[in-house]
């Protein structure tokens, strides 16, 4: 179901709040309003971000990952274009690796750098947040995912074979710590109340596009 312009602005504003609150030594995220502003390195300021101006994000992954069978890199940068599908959040963002060398994984096209994000976005029916997608992408670059059909090779059959053979379907960095969603924002709870049965959940998702906290738990 297509959001109204006001609902879309609210959703983008909420995405910005959650994305900005991600805390990890392995991740840096920069928001932009347009391609031209991204090229001029003019980031969305907080006031504009909270009005829903951020439509593009550059996510820099800062952890060792494969860029070849026996080669690694310490950083890669991915571009998320939230509105590329035409009906965000029903349609998924377009994700492209814009740094080189490219991560060596069956989810990244070895020529264009386009990223196949899998079925998670579609199956969420518009309730997956941009920050959740970033965390999901970190998992994919780290080969940290469940097995699909043995015949699945994605865009890189050699990388898929390496994951199944050499890595035994395990992550490249088994101990990598991923960022987590900021509970106080996504569920409207104070940090100390996060695991308290008595804590009351604020109506944050309902106010920002009709999203239910229980659907992200």
C-alpha cells in the first residue's frame, strides 16, 4: 500500500532517527538528501533528517571481509537508495557497493556491485527499517546467513562454493559484533525498562506510519 506524502516523510524521519542511533565500531553511516549533495559531501543535518529529508545512505563497513578467495579488505562502502523502487517502503531500496575492491560474496554482482538483499524486505511487507537492512547487509558481507537450496549460487558461484566448502557455511568472522536497533526509539522504552514486563511501549510506530513494535521484535 503506497504511503501518502506525509506518511512517507514520517517513515523517512523515523528511519533517520534509528539509523543515526546505530552504535558500532564496525559501521559508519552518512545520510544525504540527493545524489548531488552526496557528491558534494553535504550530509543531511539533524533538523532536516528529522523532517524526513534523508533518502540516501552511505554505509561504511569497517571489518575484515573477503574480496577474493585469499584476499581481504578492512572497509567497504555501500549506497542505499531508499526511494529507488518507486513506492518505499513497500518497494525495497536499491543497494550498490560503491567502493573497490568489491566484497567477494554471492550477494554482490562482481561487475556492477549491485547487492541482492534476499527476500527479507518483501516478506516484511514494508515494516523492515533501513537500519535493519544495514545490519542484514553486514551479515551478508560476513557470510553470516542460513543455507538456502544447495543449488543457489547467487551472482558469484565461486564465492558460494567457498562459503559451503572452505567456510563450512560459517561466517568469515564468527565473533563479529553487529550493531543492534536502539530499543528506546523503536519500542519507545527507556533503556532500563527494555526487559521489564511492566514497561509500557509508546505508540511510536503507529504515529510514524502505522508500524507495530511487535513486528520488529
